[in-house]
C-alpha cells in the first residue's frame, strides 16, 4: 500500500517550493496583476532552465523522462504560489497532447523545443458561451487550413503553437497550428484573474496539421482533459492549502472582542470545514495521480473525482479566506483576492463544476465502478 | 504509487485469510449487514462470545497486544490488514469493541502487573465484557463537567451519581469510570479514574430507548457503590489525563459510519422513475450522487494514505480526523434522498424490503453525528489540534468546580 509520493518526488517538491519562495512568485503574480502583462518572462525563463517543461518528455527528445507524479508535485507548488507562467497551458495541455497523440515526426520536431522553451503551447477549445460538445465545434479544418474563431484560449499571446479542436468533415479532429502565422489574429480578452491571459484566436485559412487519429479528435480531447484535470487538481489543492494557511495565520493574529478571532467557534468551524474539504480533495488527487501515472482504466472516474473535489476545496478555501480576513480580505492590498480569482479561473478552464459532476456520473454509468 | 501489499504484508494477509476461510463464512449480499446489539438479544451475545473465544484460542483476538496477554505483538498495519479481512466475513460485531478498544488500552497503560494478568486475557478471550462510564446527564461534550462523586473511605471509595450513554452496560462485567473526588478543585483537576465490577451492590442499569426504537445504550446509577482504592487507575486527580487516553481511542474506533453510500443511492436512482423519466436522469440527483461519490472516494483514499504511512512505519498525519464528520453527514443525506426517491410513500417501512436501509441510515445517522464526539466538538478538535487555533475563552476557567455556573 503506497498512496503517496516517493522520497525523491517529495524532495523535488521541496526544491520547487524553495525556488518559488526565493523568487517570491506571489509577489511576481501581484506585479503581473498590476501591469498589463499576463505572465512573467523572467520567472518563466528560470522554470525552463530548471527543466520543468521537459519533466514528462522522454529523454530521446531531450526531456527528463520522468512520470506524471513528478509533474503533480510541481503543479501543487505552482498552485500554492500562483506562479504567473504559461506552464499549465504548455505542459498539461499542449505537451500532453503531443506525447499522447503526436506522430514520431511531430514529436521529433516539437518536443525538444518545448524542453528548451523555444516552443510554448496551448489548447484552443471553446467557441461560444455554452459548454463545448462534439456537436457545437464550428472552427473548421479543410485541406490543411483552419478557419474560425476560438475564445478563452489561455496564454495564446506567449504561446507559439496551439492544439486546436476543429470540425473536420463529419468528425472532430485535433490539429496543431503555428500561432505566429500572419493568418492568425490574437486579441486579449478581459478576464476575472488579472494574472492570467485569455485570448480570442481567429484562424483565417491558417496552416494546421492533424495530430492523432483524425476521426478520434473528440475522444482524444477527453483523454487530455482527464490528464489535465488531475494535474490542475494539484494546482487547486496547492492554492487551497495556501488559502487555508493564510486564514489560519490571520485568525491567530487578528484580535476582536479582546481575543484572537480564531478562538471563536464560528471561526474554528469555518476553518475545520476548509480542512475537511481540502483533505478529501488531496486524497482524491493522490488517487487521480495514481490512475494517471499508471494509465489505469479508472482514469476517467478518478480524474473527475479529483477535479470535482479539488474545485470545491479551492473555491471554498479561497472564498472563506476572504471572509476570515473581513474587510481586509476585500482589498487589493491583501493577497486573498489573488487566490479567489485563480480558484474561479481553475474551476472553469477545463469545464465547470456541474460539467465535471456530469462527467463523473457518466463514467460511473459506463464503467459500473464501485467504490 | 501502488495499492499492493509488501511481500510481508501479503504473507500476513494470506495467513489471516486462511484462518478466516477455515473458521467463518464470507459475507454474501444477504448477510452483508451490521447487526447492532440490542437489549435482550442473547443470541448475538452468545454468537459474539463464541467468535471471540475462537479468535483468542488461535491468537487472533487482540493481535497488537503483547504475547503474555493473548496477542502476537502485531504492527499497526497488520492490525488493519486483519480488520480488513475479518470485515469480509459474516461474524458478530458490536459486543466487545468498546471494552477492547477503550478499556483495554487504559488497563494496559495504568493497571498494575497483577491486574493486567488478571483482567486482560479474559477481556481478550471474551469471557469478561467491559464498558465505559464517562458521559453524564449534565456532561456530554463537556465531559470533564461530570458530577458523580467519589469519597475516600479508608482503603475504599464510595461512589454516587449517574452515568449515561453507556453501551452494553447491561451485559458488561466491568467498567472504566471517571468520577469527581473533589468539587473544590478546578474542573479537570478534581477527577479520578477507576475500574469497577458492574455486579457491585448499588449499581443499577436502565436501558435508554433510542429514537430508532432500539436500546443499545443505558443509564447507570451508582448508589453508595464501594470501589477498592486498588482499582484506581492513575493518581488521585489524574482522571482527566487517563480519560483522554480512551477518548483518543474512541475517536479512532468510532470511524466510518456504516450503511448506505453513494453506490446504493446510484442503484436506487436507476430503479425509480417519474412519468417514464428515471430519477438518475434528473440533474439534481446526478449532482448529489456525484458529490457523495467524491466524499466517499475521498474518505477511502484518506484511509489509504493513513495506511501507506503505517506501512512505511511512519506516524500517520491528522487526515483521518475528518472521517466521522464526513461519513455521518453523508449517511444522513443519503438516507434522506432514499426516502425522497419513493415520494409520497417514502415513509412506509417494510422489514422485508431492501429499502428500509435508507430509513435506518437516516435515523441512525442522527445519533452517529453525536456519538463519540459531536460534529461540533470534532471540528473544535480539528481547529485546535490540527490547525493550532487557540481555545475558546471559557467561563469555567480557574473556578473551583462547585462554583462553575451550571444553569441549574
């Protein structure tokens, strides 16, 4: 029985934590929020230098050839300190797609550049205000050319490439497009989290290359979403833990009615509820990490379970952290809002909480899985 | 990461399994229910005694105890493996857990060598049943506020007062007991701990009828009961310290709420329909079941994390402290949902129907949210012991017990 990370993985996590603390990632995140930037180039360069972008990339493509588990511990630390970098887009979404479905040629030409940071990737799915489905994708791939507009594409400005979900005749395909092409227009979209960048991306007969089986685009996308759900769940538990820690520190330091507010039962119970939600989420994320790293048949269920729990935990912890801070929590000056906003963005980026609850029930119906 | 036993664990599991296979029957869907002990249910008592003796004779009764008291000095992970395997078999439950789980550790830590030799083996063998006498009518969550009085009289103590919520008192041979020896001292300082022969003159046991209609708890009255000083556990005034040992064990023992879970809710929702629409196709139902599934899965994986730490020989983190809060509340919600699924007839009880398990869950959960620490107390414990928040300001601090406001 070993539902835990190895000593080496814990060491890697500790190093990641130290690095991000030394760089003061949270402060960098605040600086990004206060500027018109949507990421921090210097922090990103250092992360690339550390080799994190190549964690899962096999050594034959100049990566580190490590497992999803190493990626999970890094994700938790990035989430804890809200590092404003395009890591999740490029690594959880784009690189995962390349590794899972790329042809040998595509892997050889792109994976080494992801390691060096010469290529930064993202994934373009949404087009309308409704949840994307296999039936409502209208960005079209025809004769190797893409046309149409995607919205809410993360990190599209810094990204050099995107995997695009496109209609292709009667089916849906995944394809890779060069975002630096003159046939691609990228416009920033205002979003609730000033430290993250979301963009509309218009393809005007832009060149694109199919990745993976051209008729299995939608099911391949679902597989990548399962991978990403587990990886993002670690960012979410990292953020939830940071929110709980902030609330805990404040509840001990802040006095009202002549005593620390953390001595009031109403505050204790609030913080205990946060701890309960976080513990459930963490345990489910560990299970998701196991399913992902061992490519288990249970992955769709495990990923949805991790996603639902981690989304609930981060939203609860970040929202109640503001509440614990009272009026201070509502100011720009305190860090609480950064976690609140990130928690909402992370609860939507792969699809909403109701969508993932639905995915979970569907997976139970299909697999007839019992606890 | 993996869910496999180490080779040693696998070997131990196989040993457990081989003995269980030879001595008990595997649970089937029909027998897969936990019987509660009921007053007067002699057959369960007899069956439990027989099973306990069988385990004791083969060395399986209290495997984590040292050899001289009937154990095999098993490691914590071996103890869990044994419990996992035993739980797959249709064997009687609910008679010995309190004595072995709570009185056992206290006797092990505080009794004299002669007392351990005298009392621990029969406890493990099931010859003598033990109960725990802590709560009182005016001392529940605030158990240190108990009022039962002990007055020293030479080599003896004379005890008067009333205990309540004592599981199994009516069939117990001995009990562990906290009483107040000096109401002039502060609340926690005036307590002393004893064990008592339940057949002592002056002890009267009255069953409590619960909201389920059953009676697994009792009131226990003490009327000039004589307890020899040799049966004191710990120093005079150390009662709270000793009691904490058992309360910690109780928190571990009252763990997962048994009963219907997300799976049963899911199966039920597939059975029922409304005008041809299956309940499982209703969005609100799907969302509720998804959330219960996530909670159930979270608890299961939390337990696996604890086991992983034990398997490595490490001390587990505090994560298991969430178990009872989450599982008892989930049980209440699922029981509620089950009855709602039958709409206007959801209140009708039928002993023969499988459906009754939702009704029993709903009733039982109301008690589980209180037993062994209320939701509120458990949240205080998480806040204070896990998160390190300061204690609530208290109106009884520094006061002699007799001067503490009691509302009466």
